[in-house]
């Protein structure tokens, strides 16, 4: 290994000014054994560069070449694999990991130790040595500790010591040695003589140095004398400096006293400034002017100027009371006195304000001049905008009271709710009584039965109350579906009329007028209630300052009879107050709805449309408002009455009975449905709840279909096909004219049923005028169907030519015309005049008769060819028969 090391130094590293310090024979792990050498080198020039070089033997000759070089500063980790066992494997982590297997563990350890030493000497970077024995890394420090401090520049151990002792000669040194060796020609041949000569010359130089030192002794003495004089001068200067220092010490003490005095003055000024700031703070923020105090104690709460002065004074007082005092202020006597004064002023003014507003509320509750009972002619509610306008002047004072005296604020809230609820209850009750009087009175006056029977308001009021107080069984007389009849002055509308009575149109115009009047009254009621509730809700929000999100206290919640937990949302508080104030609105509305439903169950259609519209409007304004919630609850009742009305009509259809002695014609509930649909389409035009009507349409039309078939099956006087044809034709015409989109399928079904039953009636009726001829040709068709050839049918005994001529002779033109005339009379007897289907059916019979005639001629031509047999009449004759019969009737 030593020979290889010297060879590598000579051939590879010396030409590059490098020194080889460590070497290890390795091969790559996991591959074929291709040996190479890893060399640790340093450069001879400054700054020193430390490298790891991979050297490999050339394949073409017996010499080595440099294959790869890494800078030691790029090395991040050395992994020896195992520190406790001998393992020749190790890893070097440069930009990637290189895995090596050394020829021996000793060489590996020596190389790792060399790398550690080079890092410590030249780089001193953080280099990780993993799985390396600590003893191996401690060799360098121990070696350095054993060397004296003066020799610390030498390299510890091994090749580094030898290389550090070796110093190459400079150019000048080489020239001196060469000149000296030229003067001593025998230096090379006789080294001892050369050494002796050098020793003698060195002794001569030493002697010359000693003589030079002795010659300078005199100069040394002169120098010592000068030093003594200098020391004397130094002592003199030190004395003067000591005296100066004593004088400066007294000056320093005086300056310290002045500085201390200045510092105390500055502290005093600072304290005075802070004290002045505190006094100004207290004076600025805790001083209430005499004008404000006078306004709080004696201010006029009735005049606008007085109220404005009280508002300014209360705001100033609240600012003084809410000022954030600094630490220690609350211990000052003056501050305590001011706070006591503020508390007294607050209590005094709160008491004055509460008493004044209580009086206003009580006066308003007991002395409302514009009550509805004094103005029964018009259906209007009193306006409270003047009261609201007057009270809103106190809104800021209410906010002040809310922030300072919560109990008094809640007391005022209770008082306002209590007295206003009484006032509104009285006004709303009177308002609804007038509405009920107008509803009931209008209906009866429209019938002309009450013009001669005047009644007092109290009596009529008693009647409307009895209607409201009924058990709620609104079996519901309807108007278009259930005609109203008047039975005396004290009788109400009959509850027995139904869809069956729709054929009687004598009272229809009166019903329409009644319903229109009822619709206007109901709309007037809702239109009066809506602005009243919205105005009151807006006033409560503004007056009681509920625009924010305050919390509701237990006392107020108990007064308002809340069953839910206390709510901190202002909308909930407003709604709760509105529920208390207008607690009678929902009850009165339900009573009015019950009365309207008793008067005419068709009124539920008007109420459903109007109530839906107002609910939709209220929800657009505020979905959570009192008005929206209340109208929504009432809408449920209206919808329930509407559904009850529809169910009642369906039930009455199912209970219909027809006369056995008269023809059926158009059934009453069919015309009733027509009028119901016409009325509903008028009412629900552009309505928000069209879906409710569509559902009712489907229920009613299915019931009409089912009961038309039921009546047709039970009919004895009128043929089933006629009942079905006429009624479904009427239904189809109605649906086509009204163009109800949700009933398109039913319209097509009605047309299909009408067409089928018309065709069935025509075919069954036409079998009678040419009965024998029909039977004869039915037999002919039966023989053909059994397999008899058509030209051989004439050879059948029952169907020969003589039999055919015999049957044809029985139906000459006059007999046919006579039969058709009888048929026309019978059809006319079956059909009703209202639907005007006689000509339609007669024309269909003409077409069917011509079809049968052509069919008979075709059978004669095919089954009796060349016989020359023809009918006794022609198609032209038939057309004349049908035309003359129709004209004659």
C-alpha cells in the first residue's frame, strides 16, 4: 500500500500541487469486484482545498488515472454501517449516496479518521458521522492535547506530521545553497569537512553578535538616564493631576446637587400637569349645566321645545353617568357627590317621564273620540297616526329610559300594551260588527225581503253573533252550486240547495250582486286591518326602540303571557306585543269568515283569493311580522272552508235522484259545474293560489263524470247513450269555452265519451226502420263467415233470390220514409232542447243510413251477381226523405 501511495503521489497528485493524506482500496457495493482507490488530498497553495478523489487503474496499461473528484465541503454524511462489528462497508453522502466496500476494516477506519481530521483542521463544518466508533473520532483531540502549545501548528499523527515537517525550499534558498556549495567544491564528496566549515563560520557570526552587544552598553546607560528623568517628570505631572482632581470633585458635587434639584422640579411640573389633566377631565365630563338640571327637574314634557330640552338634558346626563372614570376617581369626595346628584336627577326625571307617558296612555285608552260605533255608515277603522306622531316625540326619551331605568321602561311597555289592547279591542269589535251587519243585511236586502222589515242594530248584531257562535257545522249553502232562497224576514239562506238547483237561474243575478258586495266588504275589512297593523308595528319598533337586538326581561314576558323562553330578537318582541294588542283580530276574522260561509259557501272562493293576496303581500314586506303570521293562520281556516265546500258539492252529486217519468236532459250538477267554473275563473283570475282551484276542479270533474254515468245507468225514461251523449257534450263545450288548462285531459275524455255514445245511439236507433232487411243481410254475412262462398249464398234456401226480393218489397220508399219519420219523432222525444243535438244526431243517422244502404248494395252485388235485384229506393230518395222530415218538424 505504501508503494502505491508514493506512486500515486508522484504520478497524479504532485503534478497538480496536491498532497495525498489518506487512501483506501475499495470497490462498489453489490457489483462486480472492480477495485479502485479513494484518496483524501489537500492542495499545497493557500487557501487549502480538501478533496476526495477516485483513482482507477487504466485498462490499457499499468498506470493510474483520476476518474472522479468531490469537494470535501460537499460531503454531508459518512455512514460506517456498524460501529460495534467489523464491517468493511461504508457510505459517503455527496449530492447522492455512494456505497463502497473497503479491502479491510482497518483501511476503512483509517480513511474515515483521515476525513474527520481534515474536516476539523481545514473546514470545521457540521459533518455527520453515523455508526462510527467514538474512539476513532477521539484520536485527534488526544494527540493535540499531548503537544505543547508552542507547537500547536504541527499536524497530529501519521502522514500529516511528516508532510507538515517537510517544507520545500524557496528559490532564494536554493540559490544560496548552490553558491555556498560552489565555494566548497568538496561539499558533495566530503560532507564532514563541509559541516566543519559551516560550524566555524557560525562561531564567527556568534562572536560578532556578542561584540556588537557590548559596544552598545554606553548607549544603554544614556537611555537609562533619560528614563530616570522621564520618571521624575511623570511624578510632577501626577501631583498636578491630583490637585486638579480635587478641584473637579467639588465641582462634580455641586453639579450633582443642581441636577437633583432640576429633576425634582421636573417631577413637580409633571405631577402638576397630570393633576391639571385629571381636574379638567372631571370638570369636562362630570359637570352638568344648570340649564340641563332645570330641564330634568322642571322641564315641560308637553311642548316641543320642552321635550327637545329634556332630550338634550337626558343625553348629557347619560354621558356624565357613563363616563369611564380613571383608577382612583371613584374615591374622590367631589366625584361621589356628582354621582349622587346624577342618580337623583335620573330618578327624578325618570319618575316625571313615566308619570307623564302613563297619563297619555290612560287618556288615549279612555278618551278615544273617533270610535267606529259613531260612524256605522262607512266601514273604516279610526286612524291613530296623530297619537303615534305625538308619542314619537318621546322616542329618544324612551331610549334613555330603557338604558337607565329598565323597570320603568318595562312598566310603560306594560301600560301601553294594556290600554291600547282595550282600545283596539273595542274599535275592532265595533268594526267587525258593522262588517257583519253589512254582510247579512246586504244579502237579505238584495232578495228584497227586508225592505219592509227594519230591525234595530242590536237585533241584527245578536243575529250575527248567533251565526258566529254556532257549532261550526257549516254545511254550507252555496250560491252558484247551492242557490240561496229567502224564507221570511228572520230566515237565513237555505242550506238545502245545491248543484242540483243550478238549473233555476231566476236568482242568479241577485247571487252575483250579493257575492260582489260581499267581496267588496271582505276586501275593505282586510284593507283597513293591514295599514292599521303595519302602522302600529312600525310605531312600536320606533317608540320602544326595538330596531336593535335587545333582551326581554322576565317581568315583561310574564305580562305578555309568554309561554316560550325569553327571546332576544327584536322581531319576536314586537310580534309578542302585537299579539297582546291585537289579540281579538284573529278571532273576529274567523267569526266573519264563518258568517260569510254560512251566508253563501261560495264566498269561500272570494275569501281564499283575497286572503291569499294579502298574505302574499304581508310576507313580501316582512315574513315574520304579526300581520303575516295572523293572516296566514286565518288563511288556513279559509282553505279548510273552501275544501269543505267542494266536498259538500261532491256529496250532493252522489245523493242526486232523478224522476222516473220524465226525460233526464242536462243534469243539474253538470250545469252547476259550468256556473261554478265560470264564477271561479272570474274570481281566481291572476290569483296567487291557483293551485287550490285546480285541485278542486279535478275533484269536481271526476265526481261529475262518475255521477253522470251513475244517472245514465239508472235512467229508465231516457236511453243511457242519450244521457251520456248530452251531458258529456255539455261538459266538453264548457271546458272548451273556458279553456281550463288543468282539465285538458278531462276535456278530451268528455269529447271521446260524447262521440262514442252518439255513434252507439245512432247505430242502435237505425236498426229499427229496416229491421227485417238488417236481419236478412246479417244472416248472409254469417253464412259467408262460416265458409260459404259469396256467389253460392243465393243457393241457400233461406237466402235465395226470391227471399231477398220478398224482404226488399216490404220496404218501399213510402214505408222507409214513414219509418224514418217515426224514428225522428222518437229521437226528438229522447233528446232535450237545451243542448240542441237533434240536428246533429239526425245528420249522423243520415250518414249511417247511407253507409248501411251502400253496404247492402255491395252485398247484393257480391252474393247475387247478375240477378238485377235493387232496393226500392235510391240514395237520392233517402236524402230527400231525411231533408223533408227535418223540415216538417
